[in-house]
C-alpha cells in the first residue's frame, strides 16, 4: 500500500483552494478550458450567453452580434409600446401590460448578460441597437414622437406607438 499520498494509478483527490476553501475542480487533461475575460477584449473567440457560442467561427460571431443588436432594438420598441404607456383599466389590459413588461425586462437582462462577456463587438452592437431603436421608435425622426417624458407630465399626454 502506498502511504506517500499516491493513489496507485488513481486520480489524486481534489484539494481545497488555500485562500477560499473552495474545492478544486476536477482535472480533465483532455478537456479544453477557456479563459473568462474580465476586461474588454476585441476578438471573435469567447462565450456569449451560452457555453461554446459563438465558438471560433466568424459567421457565428457575426450572428451573435446581430442577435444582440436585434434584442436591443426590440427592447426599445417594447419600451415605447402603447401597452406600456397607455392609460386604461381592466384586468385584461393589466395582464397584457405586465406580460409586455416581463418580456422587455427579460430581453434587457439577456443583453446585460451578453455584455458580461466583455467582448467589445457585443458592447458596440448593443449600444448601436439601442441607438437605432430609439431613433426609429422614440426620437420622432419618422413622424411619431415617443420619447419618454418627465414624471410631471400626465401619461395620457405622452404620444405612444400603436402596437
């Protein structure tokens, strides 16, 4: 019996991290590990929202940027939707407004999680998506004004979009 700490061909036991006390992850010599970026970086390699996505493919990275852009435009649309700002009562209208709000917040959190990848391209795609969404739905550049009003303006006086 090997008393010197060896396991006789078996994998060594997991040891705890000396500073945090957390158990060490299992060692998989054939499994690739990726570094999680904690500062902005420029490149197509990294994870955005899902493990392994977009991977190393340029096409998938462009798709990830487009999805981030589209989600930001959709959030701006839902922010200025009549269901969100319009007055009115009734249970059905209240439930509809609540559902639109929940969808809008869920999409906004997905954008935030994508930004937590610290990828510069994703950051720019989100900002440009919000910018284009505001230009189309909130700035009044295309006829309807839908910008947010100060809190002292009655909600019924705020022009909104029909959706």
